């Protein structure tokens, strides 16, 4: 029995009850699930895999980029509002300086982020630490309005130096960075706070504070080893929790291939962890490994339970992950930022056409996306979780 596909017109969508035609902003487009989930032919894995962009019948790379806000469900209209925008605000020829640890520092309205550690194009990792940088949101808005060509990207010195930073979060007016470490002697560490476990962590990747219990949680994974700037692992790949008052460090969750991004729901009762097991750094890909977001219930005592597969992406991997003030879950994937409702339903994408390693809300209606060699500024309706 053969199947067929069709790109459904907006008029048909209105007739089917979605009622989107009158609401779709000029920078957005409606994506019909049947246009790519019901196909006559599917390319083999050698031709269609995590390294290729999936272009279903009726679309091109150009058409997807021209209207980058892709609506999979009308809930996404609450995210993007009536006039969303996506603006390229800085570029780098080959050096992936727009990588992870994206943190908005509200007192000066600046966004911090870090360079990719272990990237051959940057020469970072074992012999040279990646750097911390920042931009001004005022300049980002000026670029959006056509008053400035690019934002100024400023290198931020740190003392002591944060070695190969990869994750970051706000903490009492400061920023906590997770450093992946370097070689045998410089252990992976949390800067501004170091748990001082008796065994070296592998390479800390992401870090966040639970808004409910105020404890700090972080992922420890293998990417320092997989990018040849950390020794073979001495611990399992796990999620840890740190109590600021007692100094206690405990495992919050395990059973991951490569735990990566980490965030909480606005009330702190749900945890979300991305597992990027298919991406093996300098050692290729394992397409049978996870590329998923897992959810957990967080108890009042800070322990986790009730693990569920929240979402899977076929667009490379879900890397950095954050929630908005309404509890929707966002993750940087292979073609931009994907957005799910709290039930795990994909409702939309902010399409950049390339890997979005991470991103961060910058208060109400603003977002910065780090795309390795490209930096994007987004205006939309949604807001990030309040910084305490």
C-alpha cells in the first residue's frame, strides 16, 4: 500500500480547525506534520542522517530560512507573538567562538558565552584554554534595527582563569562557570565554587541552580576526553547536586550515555537533561545512541525520580536546554532551537539552518543563540525564568 504526502495550504488548516491563517506573522510559516511524516520514499541513512538537513517535499533550505519561525502547533504563537525576529549579529570565519555557557547578566544587560573547547579550528583544549566573552544587548538591538553592522564581542579575563569553560549560570549577582579542565593535572571544576571531590570529574558540562531548593546541579560527561584534552574517565557520566550550606556533593541521576544540557521548570519540580550520546567528539558518531531530552520529578528534598523520555530530535542532538516562564522546554539542536510544551509535544522551531549549540533568554522577549560561528539575536513574546 503506497502512501502520499502533501503540503497543506493555510486555508485547509483553517478548515481543519487550527485557525492559524490570520495569526501567522510574516516571519513565520506553518509546518504540516503530514508533509514529512507521510512520504512515498525515504532516503537511506547514508544519504539522510544527523549530518544532513532534512528537506521534505515542497521546501528548500532557502524557504526554511526566509521564514525562520516554524509553527508545528498553534501553541507556538504564544511563544513568538505577532512580530518575532531573528537577526544575525556577529560571525566568525572558522573559529567557533559562539559556543555554550550563555548567561544573561541583568545589571549591565550583557550576555556572556564561551568559545568551543577542543575545536581544531580554535586550537583550544589541551594546549590552550577556551575563552569567556560577552556582548551588549543594546548593541544587539541596534543591529536588529539596522543602526549597527555587528555587535562588539569582548573577551572577559577571569582570575583565577576558568579552564575550558562550557556551562554557566547566575548565582547571587555573580556567574558560576563549569570548567572542563585540561590534561591530567587541571581537574574539571566549578569556578566560584569547587566541590573538591577526591576523584577528578571527567569534564563538567552544564550547571544550573534549582529555584526551589537553591542547590546547584551539574552534568559530568566525557567530552573533554572525546576531544582529546582530558584523560580517560575516572567516574561515571552522571548528574550531581551541590549544597552550598553543607558542602555536600551527591549524585542526582545516572544511566546516561553522554549527559549534556540541564535545566529545571520554573517551579523547580521538574528537571530536564539532554543526552547527546550520538555525538562522540573526535571519534565520530553513533547514530543508535541517544539524542534525547529526559525529564525527572524533583522531590522537596532535592532527589530525582520518575525518569521519562521527554523528547527526541532527529536534527543532530539536543544540546543546551532551558525553560521559559510558562514551563515550555527549549533546546539547541542541529537546525536551530526546538520548542516543546510541558507535555513533550513539539510546538515549533526557531530555525537557523545550522547547529545551535546553546542559547539563553535575556529577560522578557529577547534571546541570544550561539551557533558556533554565528551569533543570533531573537525577539519574541516568551520570557525566560526570573533570575533570583
